[in-house]
């Protein structure tokens, strides 16, 4: 298992589904210009996509008081930005089709982690800046995709048992990944996004997610990108493949929220509410 082999595997991945590709093109002109009727028709044209979007929306994390039974109803209730997020997330998961058991998760449980990350970003960040929340929520939902790429490579190798043991023992996931392949799984997600021509700012954020302050300064990173990175780190600290909204994870995240100068009480309320939904 080498980083070079992982790059080859990413480069060989087929395009996203036709429906996802059309949805991407609909969003190219900006969310405010979306033709909602066309968006609904495109999603409904892919039966499996429709079923899985409704399945995700009706999960406990969305807190719907009644069953959502149609795509048009889903778009009306959640808005076009969140529907885009769910379409691309599903399309990526279909193309990767990896086994996340090396992290101790089933596919359904791994998907829960991703959905929780997206929901936390949306619920927490919406009070701070609605536009930032809309922009960052899809990234929060999809940022762990690189772990599926890594999982595929590990399972193909003879390293499975050793990986599980070392991963369970490590305290810093990103440090462990770097020691293993020289990059973090977020750098792999950046490569995936680049391969599929997803939002270029997402690629930049992911590439710089684990850069030091000095490295960000040296690269003359835009302040807005740095702010995005900080918010993504808050969500990642709270919910990851080792800790899911534990008291310890929430406490560490609150320190990051405090450093951002944001309301820690609001963040804690959102995190605890989401944990309650997750544990139902």
C-alpha cells in the first residue's frame, strides 16, 4: 500500500452518476438561480437516488415531525443547498463503495458519522453566519470520504489487522494517517473532489486543514479560508471516527469555539441536542 497507488486508484474512479452530474451543472450558476422544478425532476429520474435522499432526510438527525414522502416536499422543507449536499454525498458513496470496518463501523454507521457532521455544522453555524453554514455544510458532510479510499487500500493489503490495532491505540488520527501514507485522509478527500470537479474552495480547505499557522501564513492563505478551516475543525473535533459527541469531544470543541470568539453555550446546546437525536 503506497500513496502513489492511492493516487492511481483515485484517478481511475469513474465519473459521478448522470443525475449527480446534471445536478452539479444546475448549481453552477449559483444557488439563487436554481430551477427547482428541474432539480426535482432530475433527482426523481434516479430511483435509488430519490429513495436514499428520502431515507437520509427521514433519519432522526433531521428531527422531522412527519414523514417526508416526496423529493419536492424535501426541497421545499430543506432548501436547495442541503438537497445538493445529499445528492453529491450519495453519489460519492456509490462510487467509492468501501468497507469502513477497519474503523469499527458498518457502512450505515459511517454514514451516520458523516450526516452528524453535516447537521452539526448547519445547526451550529447558521446562528453565526447563514451563508457560511450553507457553504460549509456539504463539506462537513463529505469530508470523511478520503477515509473510504484509505479503507479500500488497507483491505486490499495484508495490513488490516495491524491497521485496526494501531488505529485503536493512536491518540491523533491525522498524525497516524500521515505516518502511514504521508498524507491525511482529508488530503485524499481533496484529491477526490478535484477528480470530480467539485467546489475548488473545498479542495483548498481540505488541503490546508491540517497546516500549521506558520504554513498558512507562509502560503498567504486568505482569511476567509482560514475561518472556514477553523469551523471545520470544530465539527471534526466533536464528531469523528474515534469520538461521536462524547463529553470529552464536546469539551475540546468548545475550546476551539471560544478561540473563534463565538458563543460556547450555543455550540454546547446544539451538540447535546444532536447527541440526543443520535442516541435515540
